[in-house]
C-alpha cells in the first residue's frame, strides 16, 4: 500500500471546512432532544396509565428505527402527509430526525435520573413548605441532572457520529466532504482516515469537557 502522506495532510483543511455543519446538526438536535426527552420523562414518572403507555410506544418506536430509515421518512415521507413540508431543507430534516430519535433515548436516561433521587427528599421539601415546582427545581432536577449527565454525554457522542447519515439527503457535512474528495482523488484510505480522525478529536475534546463538568457539578454531593 502506498500511503500518500502529503495528500493525507492536505485534505484536513478542506474537510474541516464542513465541520460547522456537523456541529450545527449535533448541537441543535441534542438541545431539542434534551428538552423533549426531559418533558417525556417528567410525564412518565407520574405513571398516568394511558399516557405512559403511549409515551412508552413512542420511545420503543424511535429507539428501534435505524437513523437512515427515520431520516428518509422525515425528508421524503413527511411531505406526503404534511404538504407544507415539501420545501423543507435537508438540514432541517436531519435535525428533526435526530431530535426524535435521541429524545427517546434521553427520556429513559432522564427518567432513571429522576427516579434515582430518594423519595424522602421530596417529602422533606414538602415538609418545609416548598411547592412541587420548587421541589423539582431546587432538589430533584439538580441531582437528577448530575446522575443523567454521563448517559446524556454518551448520547451526544453517538449523535455526533450519527450525524454522518445526513449525507444521504445531501447535507454537506464531514462524510460528504470525504465523499467529494474521494471522487476527485480516488484516495479512499487517506481521505476517510482523515475524516475518522477529525471525529475522534471531536469526541476526545467533548469527553474532556464533560468530565470537567461532571467533576464540578458533583462537588456538592460528594461526602
């Protein structure tokens, strides 16, 4: 194998030019997935029979569906049901896809985090006159967030890598950059190795940031 080192180094600047799109998809999707997933978790911990079963069905459906299939359903299938979505940009379809998929995972992570907080703390909050809203805001949610942070971080890492499937509907992200470069050069190994290393560096940087955040937030709960 003749590894072209000069070409390998030269493609990094071209690939990195597509990085903002990958980060935009990942950050916006995880933001809405966290909001939606938390809402689902807060409803599920109430255990309202019919609503809980419907939300469990939602979680089962979107956790089971491959990302590419869901993306095609959103981008190509949605306009058949909602005509107003005919001109939906591909990047919007990708964000909707990942929001639906990862909110299903995060709903279960957040539900486990909420249920991990001792019930006695709720009772203590009620005993001192706190409203249910303040109990959740000041007692339950901060602790649940710390407990759920590792799982949430893992979901973001998965989403960051999963964002590459947006390439299949024409979104110009990192994988698309690699594909375009290989069409020109036919140097598949060097190009896709560069793409893979960029993803690796992103995951390392995020993992460091998450670890620092975990250490900072867990200080009040260390004994």
